[in-house]
């Protein structure tokens, strides 16, 4: 599993790519990239829902967490800020 981190002014994009099929045991050893918790995190990549749940939990201390949907943008799914509301969409280019 490969991670790519892109820093933006208000958030960090954490993109992942799977090199092959993975099993839940990978979570025991997985070390997601460190990020600045005063900013938000946008998760991007194709993977199983349990992987996304793990990453959302891991990045819980950040300002907000969003998941990237290429059809609409980054959907905020968790927030610790009045500035960012759950359900809001951030227009972002993750490429």
C-alpha cells in the first residue's frame, strides 16, 4: 500500500493506492502518514470500507476529515470546527 501526501493551506490530502488485494490483518501494522492536526484531512483512494473506517479513526484529532468523491468533491464526514460542517463539499483537485 502506497501513500501520497499533498499539503494545501487548510487541509492535507492523503491519497492511497493498493498494490494488490489486502486483508484486514494489514491494519495491525499499517502506519498512515503523519499530518498537521490543526488542518483538515481529505482521504482519497480506492479501498475497502473497513480501511476507510480505520483511516477516519486514525485522523480523528484533525480539524476535519473528508472523503474524496470524484463526482462531487471532498465530502466532510467529521468536523471539530464551526468552520467546516458535516455534509459540506469542498471542491478539490486531488491529482
